[in-house]
C-alpha cells in the first residue's frame, strides 16, 4: 500500500469514543477508499488505516457486540 498524505485530514471523534474525554478515537472522512483512525490523545502518533469495507465490518461487529451485551 502506498503512503497516504494525512497532513490536511479533518478529524472527528468517533461516536464509539468515551464521551468523558478519556478513551477517544478519531476518524477522518476525507478519503473515499480508506478510513484513517488515530488516538486523539496522541494526534501526531501512529495512524491505523482501514479499507472502507474493513472499517464498516469492524464498526458493525462492535455494534452487534454492544447489542448482545
């Protein structure tokens, strides 16, 4: 996979983040084929990049797990 330039990415807090400001995951919606994900407490740290399909599957699995708990 070739590098993705994230320097101009707009980040938003994921709806699955802790609303108390502790465990915050941020995502960027600026890319059509991928979803970059980062820890808001370390904005210049590592970024995970999911394919759009992979991210959708991940979010669906989390949602399903929450509904079953």
